[in-house]
C-alpha cells in the first residue's frame, strides 16, 4: 500500500468477508472526532459522518486501545442508541488501528443480534493490525508516539 486511501479501500473491500458481517466501516480519528470515511454495508450507515470521540463506539475503541464487542447495541452504554435507531445494526465489533495511540478503527456490523465469537474478533483485530503496520510504513509519526 502506498497511501492512506489505498489502506482504507483494502479494509473496506476485505472487512465483511473476514468478519462474515452485514457491514463494515473504516473510521479515522480527526482531532477530537471520529470520521466515518468508508463503508461496505447492506444499507447506508454513517459514511461521511463525524461524531465526538467520547460519544461513539469507534471513539471508545480508539480511546481505550482495545476492541469493543457489542452483541446488543440497545443494551450497551457505550453505544449512542439514537444514532442506531435509523439503522438495522443490532450487533458489532469495533477494533482500533494504530499503536500506541489508535488513529483509526475498523467496525463490523450485523443486522441480527449475534455474539461475535473469539475467532471473528481475532480476524478483525489481525486485519486492524495489518492496517497499523501499513500506516506505520506510510506515516511513521501517525502511529508512533
């Protein structure tokens, strides 16, 4: 990969297959906000939208530096329920990208209430880790302190 756009495209193109999900989103950290820059989903989600880091699940994954596994978006306090009302999303996994400070996140979404298994979470994290490596090669100062 030679650019951030290529990395986003690669994540977008492979994420659903890796997760077996109904949707995938690539989210970039932009100051104090999360910017949903790409998605591949059965219906439009949040592409182009920006949310405060502290007010969305992708921000939670970036701020905490670990995956968020959410079997039920309606019962997890980290999820802004109002944003999900217009979507068909019921379950998700959001994995951070970048180390030691995450600069992006990869989200997988399901329309059914599912309990994502450890293998699915590991595959998504492996994809996010590959993106971290690509970002490190592209922009060393972006992924390193």
